[in-house]
C-alpha cells in the first residue's frame, strides 16, 4: 500500500478533536498496534506490529486561527 492510500485511510480513522489515538491496525489486523498522533496540522501514524510496515507523516497547512491561537 502506498503513502497516499495510507493517508486517505488514516484521515478517515482519526476522530475529530482527538490528539492521540490507539486502535487495531486496519492494514495488518494487529490488536491495538496502530497509533495516530495529531500535532497542530501535522498527522503521524505508526503500527507497532513487527510484520507491519505502516508508518507515515503528513505535514498539513495551518489555518490563520491555528497560527494566532
């Protein structure tokens, strides 16, 4: 699975307003192995299962409200 496919699925999994999320990995079906972290407009994800290679970072654009908050 390439980066853009991972990113599109990860974006659908992140609950709005959540900063850190830990869940079952939809890529390898590992139990409670996928962590998703949101920092400002950036999005990080990583699966801790040994056989899973899913990981990534998406640097997003910040809104003016986020910059001046």
